[in-house]
C-alpha cells in the first residue's frame, strides 16, 4: 500500500509540473489550429523551439526578460507569415507534410555547428545562462512550502490519507454523474434560461477533488528555484490566462468564422469573407501560444533542439484528442491526464514488474505503448475526447 501511495504521489507531482503546464499552453495553441480552424499543423514543436531560442538567446545577450519574451513571440509571428503565405491554401495531408518539414528544418538548424555561438549547437543553451532574470522576479522568498499545509500527516496518518483519496474519487464520480445529467438535459448548451446550478456544482466538486488530492498527496517544493513553486505559479497562471483568451476569442464573431472555415471554408468564402486572412490569423495566434509554451518548457531545463522534436508535437496531439478538440479546458485536462497516466504506468511497472521481465528503460517505453493503446481505443470509442462534442468533429481539411 505504501508503494502504491508513493506512486500516486509521483503522479500528482507530475500533474502540476511546469513541463505539463508548458505543453498545455502549446496544446491550447494547437487547439486553435486544429480544433477550431481545422488546420492540420504537425509542427507545433517548431513554434515551441523558436520561442525558447528567442527568449534564451536574447537573455544571454543581456536583453531584459520582458523584451526577450516579446522577441520570442515576434519570431513565431514572422515564422507563421513565412510558413503560411505559400502554404495555407493547402489542405489536409499536404499542409501536415509542410508543417512537420518546417519544424524539422528549425530543429536541424538549431543543431548546426555554424550557429553554435547562438544556439549552442547539439549541446543547446544551458539553463543557468538565461534562468537568472526569471528567478530574480520571485516574491516567494527562500525556503520551501508544502501544498496543502493541512494534510494527512497532521490528520491521522495513512488512514486519513486513504480517506482523502476516497473523497477525491467520490468527487470525481459525482463530477462525471453531473456532467452526464447536464448533457442528457442539454444544459451544457448556451441556451437562454439555462440554470447555472449544475455548472456551479461542477465547480464546487472540482475544488473538493483537488483539495482532497493535495490533502492525501501534499507537494513540498522550494519556493524560489528552477523547479520550485515560483515556476509552477507562473506556468499555471499562464495556462489560466491562455484559456481565458481563447474563451473570449472563440465566442467572438471571429471565433464563429473559425468554426465555419473548419466545417466548410467554401461556404464562408461565398459570404465574402477572406478565408486566407482568417487562417493566417489563426496560425499566428496558435503559433504564439506554442512559442509561449516553449519558453515555459525550458525554464526548468535547457534549450536543446532534440528535446522539442516531432515527438513533442505528437504528445500535444495526444493531449488534445484526449481532452477534447474545440473545447476550452480540453487541452489542459488532456495534458494533465497524458503526463500523469504515463508516470502512473511507468512507476507501477517499475515497482511491480520484476527486472528479469522488464528493465527500467523498458518501463519507460512500455508507458508510451500503453498510452498509445489507450489513445487508439479513445479515438475508436470516443473520438470527441473527454470534454468534446461530436458535432465539433465536422472538419473540411
């Protein structure tokens, strides 16, 4: 039991890790591309790498942090223009081939020895050369903090921990039940006269579940370090801000145009709308979210080209499909579940499967296999994802 609870503690730690938040931001951008507009972009990792390089190189050349972040965003904007102007008339597989090729060009360019003075070549840019200005902004002080201060250690030991876990599971079951009732009644649609009670109940249950999880699995981290609470606070704050921005965008007339282009761009063009311009705007905005995610991704490590290759884009798509495309919180939920589930499979395999059957290196590979199988089953039996809607799957790519 202690081993299993220790594994669950690692899962919770991974769920709130800065890297998880960084990928969630990038998936939010990918959701604008693929979920809302229908652009099959397989190069989101390229945007992340551009944002990371833009910020890190700027800081190493004594440019202030705020301006360095702006430079990273502007670079992603320029890249969107260069990529989109000749290619946004392409559809489906053709656009996918172009975007993945562009991302690979960026990755291999970053590895070139000719640019080693800027990008560090294959070794990359070490974190200590650019993390200082960000860490110095922390107002949390020294020492470490436990989340939550009131946890099972002060409330009775293992028994209280298990009770807290049961409360979290009960809250999760209640969330699922309420969500199904809302869907069966159609109260999840933005109709006039819809009661806000079910949504308020969902919010309360979600808070109860989160508090119960942190009661059972309190997280202790340094306040101010390269992997402490300051980085987590900023990273998840940016996730919340990104969700708010997307919420406002997709509920505007511009957002309705995105859905129209996704479903039938010829119909939108017949209404006199400039489809190419709208696609370009979506590509730029989603790319900026990707670049911002890349900046957060390297705050706890280093900027290394191979760490943001094709694999990271596939992770982003997995998280998007898992949480639900064309939803506001689907990308965040998908990213959390994807990384948490992988850690759960890996740690349980390492703890309960003998080394004679599966080594530690093989458990890492096995975790990706299991997550891949789950994704295949999800696409077959629930293609809209956890929070998605089947009516949002009408793509014209």
